[in-house]
């Protein structure tokens, strides 16, 4: 379905924030397929939801190829096609909760932060901090790292009952490894490459202890103890 862009701005680290007008409903950690072109590139782009507000939905996306480059050129009132929401998002949890995001992996965690009270948030960046003012409004504590220092250097995962994470696979794998043999439970959101986004093409297959799964349909969020990173 076609919608109108409300705003689309560069926020740093090759990432843009886009807000689209409409009445949307989705669960935290789900994604939409975005498209603002006719034939080329062939595929729509799967983008995690950043936030849903009364007047629209927003996304954070990184420019990585032709599709996201076209998205980055959109202006207010331009048309954009959204399909979704798709996928299985994060399960709501209670207790001592940490959200851990790296790079564009911070995107789905803002909606999570608004739905889980008193969570701590750990955000890792390559060159500069972005969007942290939003997280500071809704999290108990926000910790950040930039450059050579990594989020996994400053978090003690055992301090938490649950960790909800999204970001580079090595970061998520390290967090899962750091909590092995403890009671801390982890939900990871995979950023596997996708094509159809609907469970039809198998491009996004990931491995779990119970066999191969489709990241787009069975995930993108999986329990850390099940998924093989
Ligand atoms: Fe096609 Fe997941 S992207 S099956």
C-alpha cells in the first residue's frame, strides 16, 4: 500500500530516519518491506520498525545498496510503498532487562525500550553516537561505546535476567557466549539478508538447534539458546 513520507533525514553513521504517515499497528521487533521505485532494484527492502506514533511509523535504515540509496533521496510528501508488518518480534519480558544494539541494530530496540519498564540500554557505534536522546527518554540507564571500544567490553550480561539484542553477529554471539551456564536469557534479532520477506524464497535461512529456520518468518527474533550464530 502507498503512503506519504512525513520526514526523511540523515542522522549519522550512514543512517537515515524516515517517518511515514498512516495508522499502523505492529509488535516490537517486526519489520516492513519498503519500496519507493518501480522495477529496479527488483526487491523491496526489509527495515525494522523504529517507532509507531499516532500520526505514523518511523524506521532507521542504513544506506547499503541501490534500494536504500533511493530511500535516502525521498522528500516530504513523496510516495512510499509499505508491506507488513512481517516476522516474529521480541517477546515481552520482566525483571532486570538490558537492550544491546550495535550500529543500525539499535533500530528495533527503541520500540522495545518503550514497552519494557526500567530497562538499561547499551548502544555501540562506529564513529558517532546517534539517536541516544530518544533512548535516554525511555530507558533507566543508557551506556554507549564508540570506535575501538565495544559494547561487549562494558556490559556484564550476568547482571540481567534478560538481554534483547540486535546488531552485528559477532557482537550477539559474544553476548550469548558470555551468558552460557548462567540464568540470563537472550533474544537475538538476526539481520540476515532477505529477498521476499514472506517465507517463500529461503534466502534468509538460519540454523537453529531444531533445524533450519526462515529469518523473515520464524524470526527475525530467536532465543539465543536455540539459534546457532
Ligand atoms: Fe524469502 Fe525469508 S526472505 S524466505
